[in-house]
């Protein structure tokens, strides 16, 4: 459970942390936030019409703040788990730089601000979708799925896949096939991305009591599922081209990147012991980030050119 108890030299008075702005920025998970903004911008620009610059910027700001709110609330609730894992033990709450109550208040304030802002500058549908994204990530994934099922990252991955859909809805007030394809692309990408890391960090997840797939079903089952998801992802990556949303160049890029993704996933499946197994898993983990970035960068670049030329 989250850290709610605060220490103080004076009984009955909660301690006040001396956190720096940098500590509060860390609560927002800035690397995750940057990915959210990037994919949301792609969704927003795929609107079939020009979006007012001020409305577009304000919408992206609201989505970014909403992502930061979700990150802060995730760190508030997961402080006990974070303290047990090497990858997360230096976060602001486990190190005592920020108290649990401060993180909770900070996250809730940002969440309300983000949702209300998006409702005012865009539309109620987009605001409701952003509110659902925050709720899903915090309540469904963090509080329930993460601690109860090895499929946590599969189902919970929907929260990370929603930003391009939120961006598109902010610009149009409706959902389209193209926005759903962007959502599905991230949704299918998430399991092999995180399971590759989980293979290497399985001992840490075990100590923290998080039922990641390698700890529950075993490393070999995880490797097989990584390979299966990677094959589906390689096919899905070409969908924007096949459905007419992207150029032939994107189609070629997605084919090359998809083939590389599958090849790395096959290495993970094939090499099952020793340091090389961990190296293969981390290579796939690192490439998966590049894979998603390059596909969305190409989609975004093509859309910017199309809007600029009126084509």
C-alpha cells in the first residue's frame, strides 16, 4: 500500500518535506510524459482539418499535465514497491524527498487541472477520455492489475496507448479508424517492450511481489509471448500504409523496423541462459523504444508536410 504515514518531531503534525522543483518534476515521469506528448501530437495532427495553434498547444499541455498527474499518483501508491527495486528506489518518495501526502495532493491537483483545461479548450469528450486514461492507469492498472495478474501490462497498456486517441478527439470531437490504429499500435507494442525488461529484472519484481509474467509463467513462456506479440506488431506496424494513412516510404520503414523487431525477439526466444540472454532482452527493450519513436516520427513528419502543402 502507499506511504500515507508522515513522520514529525511534533506529535500530530505532519512533516513537511524540503523537496526541490527537480523532485516534483521526477514525480511527473518526464520521459513517459515526453512519449505521451509525442504520440498525442501525432493523433492531434491526423485530424482531417487544420487545428488552431492555441487550442492545439493548450490541448497538448493538458494531456501532458494529465500524464504527469498519473505518474505522480502511480508513484504515491507504488512507493512501497519502488523502495524494493533498484530501478525505482531513488525516486522522490522512497528516498524521503517528498512525502506520500504531498505526492497524492500534487497528483490530484494536476489531474483536475488537466481535465478541466482540456474541457475548456477542446471538448468534453476529450476531457472525459483524458479523465478515463488517468483513472485507468491509477485505479485499474496501478492499484489492481499490477499486483494481481501477470497480464497486468497487457491490459494496463491501454492507458499508455490512449494519448493519440485523446489528441485526435481533442481536435475533432470524435473517434476515427486512423486514431484507433495508432492506439492499437501502442497497445500491442507495450507487452514485448516491458516483458523484455521484466526478463532481466524478474528477481526484483519477485522481491517486490509484482506478478510479472516471467515470475508467474516462467521465462520460457515469456519469451514465446514476446515473439508472438512481436510478429503481430510487425504486421500491425504496416497498417497505416495499408489503410492509406501513410506513404510508401512509411510502409517500407515499417517493414524494415518490423523485421528487425522480430529478429531481436527471436534472439530473445532462442538464447535462454547466461549473460547473453539478458543482453538479448535488453537489446530488444532498447530497440523497441527506437521502433515506436521512428514509426510515429515518420507519421508525424508526413502529416506536417501534408498540412503545410494542403495535400
